[in-house]
């Protein structure tokens, strides 16, 4: 009795329905959709990270302002905020420098799909460069407060 079950299970495992391979055009569509989703994700993430950065920096500045000027640790409170702004500013710069490669790839896919006007990723790159600039300016202002403000 065991033999027929084994033969039956072996036979059912070999009789799988054939999976249809996606066409080249469908693969291009999937890749194009992935790039569009990545564009939306990166733009949304950039905005959220920028808002978070300003919230944390603002909280640290608020605490810095409320501390008495005679407190020796007052200036050291701004060092993590300055470092955080510099690191995130550098990350925005690196992300902005990576956009042209993705832009070329999206244009190539759009041409193969026959689109007349592919999506432009320049807005993302501009927003990343502006975010980098704002973070670096904020870090510079924090350095000024740490070094020159008594």
C-alpha cells in the first residue's frame, strides 16, 4: 500500500502546470514600474528625513537656548546636531550624484517601450542637492554657535 502512494505523490509532483515566461516587453514594463516606484519612494523619504532632521535640530536648539549661559556643557549639546546634519547632508549629496545613472536607465527603458517623453528625475536630483545645501548651512550655523557664541 505504501508503494502506490509514493508513486502517486511522485507522479503528481512531476505533473506541474507549465509556467509561462514573461515576455521581454512585460519585463521592461516591470522594470519601468520599479523605477517609478523607487523615484516616489526616494522623494518621499527625502522629505520625511529632512523634516525629522529639522525637528531633532530644533529640539536641540530649543534646549540649548533654555540652558543658562554659565553651563559648560551647553556648547557640547550642539555637537551631535552638527555632526548629524553633516552626515545626512553628505548622504544627500551622494544620493543626488547617483540620480543621472538612473535617469539614463529610465530613458533607455522608455525608448525601448516606445514612449515619447520619459519621466524626468531632475526634480529628485534638485531636491537632493537643495537638501544637502540646507543641511550643510544648518551645520555651519551650529558650528558658529559652538565656536563663536558665548
